[in-house]
C-alpha cells in the first residue's frame, strides 16, 4: 500500500523534480565557476554560503519524502502560499540537519517508517469507525423491531 502511494507520487511529480534539479544544477555550476574566479575572501565566503544553500536545495529534491505531494523549489504559480513555504522550509530544515550529521541515507528509511505509521493509524481509525457504525446499526435495528411490535399490537 505504501509502495503504491510512493510509486504514484514519484510518477506524478517526476517532471517537476527534473526541472527543479536542472535549475539547481545550473546554479551550482555557475556558483562554482564564480568561486574559482574570485580572489577576495569576502566574495568567496558569500559564494560558499550560496553554494551550501544550493546543495541543500539539491538534496531537498533527491531526498524529498516520496509519499508527500512535492513542493517545488521554483514554482510557476501559487508558490507564495504561506502554508507551502512553511512546509517547504520544514522539510529543508530536516534535510539540512541530515546533511550536517552526514545522515542523508537514513532519511528515506525514516520517511518510509512515517508512511507506514500513517497507514496503520488510518486503518485503526477506519476500524474504530466501522465498530461505531455497527453499534449504531444494532441500536437502530433494536428500535425498529420495537416499533414494529408496537404498531402490530
């Protein structure tokens, strides 16, 4: 079930991720070229910060949770929504933390475990709803039987 959702989301957002990746790769090449050409310390530190942010963006694209709707780094429209920006920044912070601890590979495992937990919670909620429906149906059946007995007497 989780694999199916991952497969659907991967195929759905494949091109968006491709375009984002290409934009980030071009920007990384541009910054690396500028870094090689600069001589001043101040410019180098600024370019290194920019390069680090671009590397975070690149890893954002690669390690984005496969079960979630992909939030593009460079959206064509509707990307200025505060909710989307906060969610994008939240995921970027998770990836940035994994980069700092040199633990990017474990992100996929962590996200997959979160997916499984969400699915289990949904299934448990569905089961509890079914139990409540069954109780209501049994209660309603008892009322209907009592009404029939009342009318026929």
